């Protein structure tokens, strides 16, 4: 994927909207996507999705969607309850294209969420039976979670523990616990508190959400830095 990114950026710079299938978010080098003439959207349906779709478009196009649909599948009554592994097994038997399926999640109450695109999403939306049981399927939107917002915050340094705590609005001690537990990732890799975050980087924290570092706005007179972050929860 890393070798293909320059080609996708060039196509978007040439006026096209280009979109990948689902891929492992760890394979995305966001720094390769930085181009003044190109904008991009990375979406997986969930704030901390591991499988994502990358969409690139020319800067003059104001906005495009991520191409991801999240569906809730609820098994009918009767028979033993399913866990996430059961659901995944039944889903594989539908023989849907793997590159059109994203993350799977289990909800309280026995329902399951699945991110999908293309014909896979259409097939799932029309489901009435799965694994020999009646099921009900409904679209719950492009992004499962509390949405996203852009914030400008002032930080004394670009360390992961500083920017993460400030961006998510939690204490630094609490965020440090997540780092120590391996629950915080920088560009898909387990993060260290002392790692520095830069423009184009993505910082995710299990159970909290994801921060996309947009840009440095300016430096304050006291030597702090004002940064623009996109917060996904």
C-alpha cells in the first residue's frame, strides 16, 4: 500500500476522487498523503477502526464521504446466543468480498455491528436470515460513535502524552495509564509517552477514540504551541 500511495495522490491531484478497498490502517503512511492540492478522508465506521478505507480528492471539492456504512445485525430469538466469533463464522459463509468488509463489533443485547462498503453493504442491508436464524439488519450510519469535532488546543510540547490528554480532555495521569497498558497507538503502532506527534499523524486510544493531528496553528508568546486536532469519539 505504501508504494501505491503516490499514485493515488497523483490521481487525486489530477482531478479524480479515488478510493481504496478496506485495508489495514497500520499500512497507511499519512505523511505520504500531505499535498496542498489534495484532501483525504480515512474512515472505518468506528473511531478506533483497524480496517479503514482511504478516499482522496482534489482540494477544490469541499467534502466527500468515507464510503463506509455501518450496519447493525440482530439475531432473532431462539437458539443459543452468538458471540462475536459465531457471528464472524456465519458472515464468512456469505462469501462476501473481504476487501469490502471492515471491523466487526458486538453490542450489548446480542446485536452486532459491521462496517462494509459496496455490494457487501447492500447484501448485509437486505439480510433476513443468517446461520439458519432470522435476523434483522439496519443501517446505523457512516460512523458509529459520538461523531467528530475539530478543536484548537494549546500544549507545552508535542509529546503523545501531552497532546493526547489535552485533545481528549482527560488528565495526563489517566492517559498515561492507557499508554502504559499498550492501549494508545500512534499511526497504528503502540505509542510511548515521549513519542512526538506531527502533522498528519493519527493517535488512537482504546475506549476513548482517535485524534487526527491537522496542523500547527501558531506558537504563543510563552513558548507553547496552538494546534488543530480532529477528535473522533
